[in-house]
C-alpha cells in the first residue's frame, strides 16, 4: 500500500498526500517500530495478521495532524 512495486502512491503523490517525503516517513516508521512494540505487526488470537506498522504510524500521524488543526482553530476563535 505505501511502498514497493504495488504502492498506491508514487513519490510525488505520497508527498502531496502525507506532507512528507516517503524516505522521511520510512525513517520515522522504522524508528518508532524499533522503540515501541505496539507499532509492530502482530498475529491476533485467530491467527490473522493485525494492522501493519505502516498503518499504525500513519494513523498516529493523522491523529496528530487533526489535533494540531483543532488546537489552531480554537486559538483563532478565542480572539
């Protein structure tokens, strides 16, 4: 989905969609995955693969962006 020959996004589209270069995202993903076991892909109790590290890191990134936008909008409306 994010990388490889079957990637949904080429490098230009990835940068436009996620506001960062793919290599920078890969670096963040590798470091987060190495530091925090939550971000590693695991097998669940039914033997199915759970969400990938790409999905988990991207969800955290989107959550951070939404929080920042919310805080900025509240700051602007407080004036």
